[in-house]
C-alpha cells in the first residue's frame, strides 16, 4: 500500500511538471529531511555544544555553523562575536560575520540559502551543511532529492503530491511560505504583495492542474456541443 501511494505521488508530480512545463530539480517526493547520513554522522563526530535535531531551526541563527567552522579554524573564529537567540537582528548579524568567514576559508555558500536559512525556509539549511561537509572534509556525497523549489523555497511541488483533501488552501500557503521575519527585514508593502500574489498564483495553477486530471471531483463536465468543460449550475437556495 505504501509503495502504491508513493508511486501515485510520483506520477502526480510528473504530470504536474509536464502540465506547466516546469524544469525543477525535484525527482521523488520526500517528507523527511534530505540531509545525507554521512553529514549526520559528521555532525555527531564534531561534538557540538548544541545537538542538531531540527536542521531548519537549529541553523537559523548561525551559531551551529560558526561552531563547525571553529572546529577546523580555531584561530579564525571568535565565538564571542556571535549573538545567541532567535531575534532577527542577531540572525542577520551572525550570518554577515559568517559570510566573511566563508570568504577567508574558501567555502562557497550560495547567499539564497543563507537568506532562506535566516527565515527558516524549508530546504535552505540542508544545502549549507552539505556544502560545509564537502568543503571542510574534501569528501563527495551523493546528490539528494527534495520536494522544495530551491529558487523560491516554496512547497508547491510537495503540495502537488498530496491528495486534494490534504492540500493547503491559498491563505495557508501564504502563511507557510511568507515568513513574518521577511516582513521585518524588508517591510516594503509592494514587495510583500508581489510575493503573496506569486504564492496565490501557484496555488491557482495547482488547482487548475488537478481540475484537468480529476474533473469529476470538481463537478466539471464537457457539454455536448462545444466539448469545453463548464461548471454545472448551482442549486437554488430554498426560500
């Protein structure tokens, strides 16, 4: 039953890509963290002061990343310069210091992942850890898959694998993909509106896609003359 459900999810995701001509890097749906086992073992071997349990949450303020670098470059990392806590100002300042350290130790971390990690975006913290692992240990790891669009860190592809009754509504999608900390860092109303509209547009595209592959669920039937799908008339309300 589990294998059948997984195959249906993969088929639905493939149809969704074909329908909207998407060219994303997602291959198979995974709900759990995509952090490779080798990276988990490496983190445990470093004996960090903070045990990493939730990658998205634990890496958000940058303290764990600074401590990892201090294990390899103790003379270049001064831990007292990094502020503890979850305040957005502390996070931004910590990652600003980390970006300078990355340049000194020749570790290249994509700024979009740093932005996503600060705002606890799904799928942003894992690439940072894998980059640190390969850059510091000089070991290669297999590429893992994710159900997160790593350009916008949207969960729209994960939503495409869910059955209709389990998918998020447009309002829930906006809350899930637009973090409050983003509004604090960039309070521009126009920018926020554009992001929200983009999320809603993706949800509408997803609904349009599912109407095409499952018209019976939405009560959409083709008329005899034109062949176009139309919604049947609603029943009059009782007076």
